[in-house]
C-alpha cells in the first residue's frame, strides 16, 4: 500500500498522525510525505523544523520526503494553482492508495488551503485517484477551528503511542507546557480520549472526506 501525507508545516505530520504512520511502517507500507512550507516564521530563526522532519523520515523509514519553499503562514499569498501544481507533480505519479491531509475546519489558514489544494489535485477523474482521503487533526488548530471535528475513522495506536511521543519530541521547540493543546500531556490525553471511542488504550481520529471501493 502507498500512503501520501500532504501537510502545511513540518510537525503537522506527527502531531496529527504520528501513530498511524508508525502503524503503516509496521505493515511495510510505502510512506511519502509532502510538506508545503519551509517551516520558518518570526519566532523561529533557523531550520530546526526541517531538520526534525528529516529525522522523522529516518525513524519512519519513509520512502520519500518533499519540502517546498512556500512561506510559513503565507500560503494565501500564493496562487492556489501554484500550490495544486506542486502537489500534483509530487503525488499523482505515486498513485497513493491513502492520502492524509488537513481538516478543512482548522483555524490555521495554511491548513485550509492545503486541504483545498489536495482535493483539486486528487479529484476522482483518473485511475490514479486514491481509495481514501482522510483529514487529520492538529493540536492548537483543529480544536480552535471554525468547524467542529467529528471523526468517523479511528486507528488503534495503543502499541504506537510511546513511539509517537518520541517523534513529537523531535519538534521540541513547537511543544508547550500543559494545558496548552500542543503539550505532551494533551497529546497523550487526546489519544486516550479517542481510544475510548473504540475501546482501546489509545487512538488517532480522522474524518473521511472520500472513500472509494475500486
């Protein structure tokens, strides 16, 4: 199985679905990650987020990582066509079975744009359209968003939770003290909360945008 993750920023890929990626890795699936922005912003003066993303790549044995040079928190200053084109050039030839991307109701404007671009790039008009497009949550964006996150797809990550936290810690500068949503404590609590939905110790939750039985 081929899995493509398309997210706006370095850290989105593990905050939202690090456990699920670990589960894909354990199954021997091919994992491709496309990060649209360079991860730099006013508070961060170096490329530590990009370095962390590369470490994630090594730990997950990811098949390929692509990081674009669109500016962090400025995707709305680019044409949507330019963003779609980048996603298509990397992703369409992969012919992914699963695509993971952002939830459209997120507070973060970059997340909203990436979601819209993914849907356009992978509209179901060719044989290369994916079987499933899933939207992930990202702490400190989804729960403060414009639309409630009501998941309808869950992944049991009871065996992967500790490893997920180790991946999250690679992005140390992005973490905050509890009760901030991007704290280790909240990430664990959220996994346990979703686990209760499916009677497991821990889970990650997604919203299915589209699913096709081919």
